[in-house]
C-alpha cells in the first residue's frame, strides 16, 4: 500500500489505496472501524489538517478519514486533500441519512444513484428554480447494488413474532398504515398477517373500530413501554438495500413536507443527506475512477426524528459498503493454491516471465483487476515488472499462474507453477 518514490534525491513516501472512505460523524467513523476490525488500523498525519487511518481488509487497502463537523463544506477539503495524496481507486462514504417514508424503513441502506445537491438553483421571489448537477453511479456498479442481497451481513436478521408485534404496534402508535408500509413484507411473511392480528386481538392489544384496527389501552401501554426501554436501538433488522437518488443539502431537515417539495423535481428521490453530492463531485473533479455512497436510514426527516436507529444505520451502511466494494474492486477469485513467499521464485524464472509479458501485460492487468489509475503510473517499458510488484505487494503472486493461463500464456504459467 505504501511505495517509496525518489524526489530530488530524497525518498518520499507515497500512499496508494484501493478505497478512501470519508465519514461525516464520529459514530460513522467508529462504525467503519468496528466493521473492519478495531485493532488493525495505523494512524497517519495525526498532527496535520487531514489525518487518516489505514488498514487492509479482504485484500483491499483502505484509508479512513472524517472532517470535524458534518456537511459538504467540511467534507470537501479533507476529501480533496486525501484524494490527491492517496489516489484511491474509489472515493466512498458510509453513514446515516433520512429516508423517504413511503419507500424506506429505518435501518434500510440507500446507495446514492445519482447524487446531487438539492438546494442548487435560483430563487425568484418565493419560487425556487433548481439547477441540479446530478452525478450518476457507474452502470456496472448500479447493477451490483440492484442485485445485492444483505441477508448474510451481521446486522441483518429475520424478524421474530415478537419483533413483528412491536413493529406493528409502533406503526399504529405513530398513525402509520402497516398494510401499506414498505417494510410490511419483512415482518409479515406471506400467510402470517391474518393469524397474527387475530392473536393480538385476543390479547387485547388491538381492536376493530371504524373499519380499521386500532390500539387498545393495553396495546398502547405495551408499545410505549417497549419504546421507552429501547435506548440502545436494534442490533439486527430485516433491512433492505436500494439504489436511488440521494439529495444533499446544507441543513438537517425536520419537516414532513420536504419530500413533497423535492419530488416536484426528482420523483424517485429516496434519501436526504448533507455530503453525498460532495463525495461524487470530488471524485469527478479529481478523476477518481469510482465513487460509492451508502447510507443507512435513521429517520424520515420529520417531526418524529430521534437517534434510536442511528448506531444501527451507521453500522449497516458500513457493512453494505464493504460488501459491495469487495466484489467490485477485486477480480473474481481464482482457485489459487496457498501462496509461498515471493523469494521462492528464482530470479531467472521471474526474469523470463516478465520478459515474456512485454506484449501481454495489459491483458494480464485487465484480468487481475488492477485499477486504471495505478496502471497509468506504471513506468513506461517496465509495465510487466510493475504488474509483478503490484501482485507481490498484496501477497497475490499465487494467482499469477492461473491468470496467465486465462490470457493464453500457458508457457509462462508452466514456468511459475513449480515455485508458487
């Protein structure tokens, strides 16, 4: 992850990472560290204006940083400075957001596609005329998000009968319609709805009045007590991952009419935050190959805002972010044998392989998934050797024989196999 570059006769350390993750809040920063392992991080530039930490997770080199306050103005400087310094293959962000109430539930994770600044435009008296600069997600990455299944993640869980009861009673308490709620199917698998409601009627938790089920006094006291006791928030939820427009703004919103106003110009909007547009813009302006923003829904930007789902949303979004990056930034795993030390390859064999790749190194780099921004920094004339060093620095030389066969260089694969 760290190279030594000669500059003016003095060695200069240059960091290169697969992904630079920016979070807006301390809780979001800690959630990333928790997901990747708290004891595996190395701090850098702690006395400077843009400190960051690094680690390696599942073959990806990761840098993590945060501004001192949330918002696009605070995020832009540190994201830009570290992007220029670390040259990541992907600039990313995880954290929390507000979700559209008719399309998301607390705990759901929204991946920005596109990201834009909703308050860019012009006011003419009381009329706002938007001038949105929407930044789309890479179409291949968007397909991966659409196909993503979160059920294997640590924060994901199937709702129990008791959890379904609490969920249903809370909807009634908040004057929400459980039948049309976007999370209903997660709490009521097919054929369970009628039987459960009948049981709760027998328990005097709900009653049929004026063509609808409502809370009884017993049910109201039960759910109010359950919510009062829930100070830590959930550990697991049957959350979903969705890709959709994420609108960034300069203020925290607590107005249920916000969604109606924003839908006038973006009818498919899914989430509100303060930094996604900044991340996408910095990636675009600094020519970072990819960007990815995944944020967990902690509330609906209404008057019922609270922090009950904040910790869960931060953790779930980090899990989703790295699950996606693990598949998108790394090549498909090969059936490589257990690697030996690079020194096991004789220098003569290494030289033969490197020379033999003079005209095939680009095909090899493409197959291995070496990011284009790193390929562009390979020394002209020594590209094949640079590919070797790239694999060696990541303990991935054992993949080389299979990769060589895939690009039609069985002769070179045969040279290497006895030594790897």
